[in-house]
């Protein structure tokens, strides 16, 4: 009986948050172990379907860096990173698109649809909705995002699953590989999302002494980058979170995707999980 009462209490705790977010849009950067481990993929898919069922609009932006690196290594192609961002060459951009759009994107869409969602996979070349230019080689930065295109999909009760490949500027251009954290941030801004959530393989942001930060301001984030506490792949995440907030997104969170049902715990519980970023 106590277990049943606990379940009811959990449901009651979620009700105010369901009301708060119903009809709102949430952008999820999906990566790390949550994108690789079987039980976590199941958990993520069921969470997204749950969000859609209670009237929350969801956009998923995914990465796939580990699989890209693995395939490049098998092909004998060297991978280089700068500040946590892959430097993409003309040789590797086609492999990146093949892995991101042809393999990972379709797998995520399939998993969501198996759980009862209406998901559709896209990249920036579809309807030319995300255009890029060169940042370094074929690693790109975003020039423009057609938020109306994404909103039309959402209004059709579809869940867009976005691979971070932007359209190039000329005929037959292979496109640009964009860091998925940056894409999530820019998409959230373009569609005026309520919240952007980054799934990671850490509890959130952790200090050098092991101290966990439940909340951080922009100034505190900048200090932690300067002293090396925030480094590598976490840098584009926190910078993207801040840029989303500057662009009008109401909240940004970095959460532990290794925890089953991390999304529901963040959105529908009083304490939430992970690190909240504020301006």
C-alpha cells in the first residue's frame, strides 16, 4: 500500500509542471550514453512520448561524435578537435552526414515511433531550413534557421529529430557539420522554445573539488571556463545554453542522461536534476 501511495504522490507532484509546460516547446540535445545504451534509449523514447502525450511540443537535436570518430578511425582518417568541437574536412563531412543523417537519425526516429510517437527525421538540407557557412573547413556555423518550418511540423503534432548538418551555399555543396549543442541552442531561439535541455554523461557541472553546481550564472560559467574547471565538450554546451537564454529561451539545463527517465525527473519534479544556467 505504501508503494501505491508513493506512486500517487509522484503523480500529484507532476501535475503543476504538466500544466505549466502544456502547449510549450522544449528542445532536447540528445547525446552521450543516453544515445548509445539500450536501456537508456528505451527510457529516452518513453520520456519523449510521455511529454508529447501531455501536450508538450518536443524537438530533438542529436549528435553522434563517438560513432563518427569510430568510423573515421576505421578508415584511417585522423580526427582533430578544438575547444571540444570537431574540425571537419572535405573528406570527413560526407562520413559525418552518412553517420548522423543516415544511421543515427533514422535509429532515433524508429525508436520514437515504435513507442507511439510521430517522429520525423530531418537535417538542414531538408527545405533548406538550416543554412551554414564555414567556420573552419567543413565545420560550420549557422547562418540562418527557418523556425517557421520547424513550427509547422510541431503544429502537425510531429516530433522533429534534427541531425546537425547545415546546407551549404552552392550547388552540390556537401554541407557543414555543426556542433549539435549549438544547433540545439539556435533551434530553441528560432522557435521561441520554453526550455532547452542538454543530456550529458555527467551529473551536470562539477567543480575540481567534486562539488556539484545545481545553478550557475553566466559570469560564474565564464570564470569556470577561464580556470579550466569547464573544459572540452562541456564548453560548447554551457556557451550554447547562455546563447539560448540571451535569445529569449526561458531556461537552460544540463542534466545527466545516464539516469533513466532523466527528462521526466527534470521537468516534473520539484527538485529537478542537473545544473540550471542563468544569465
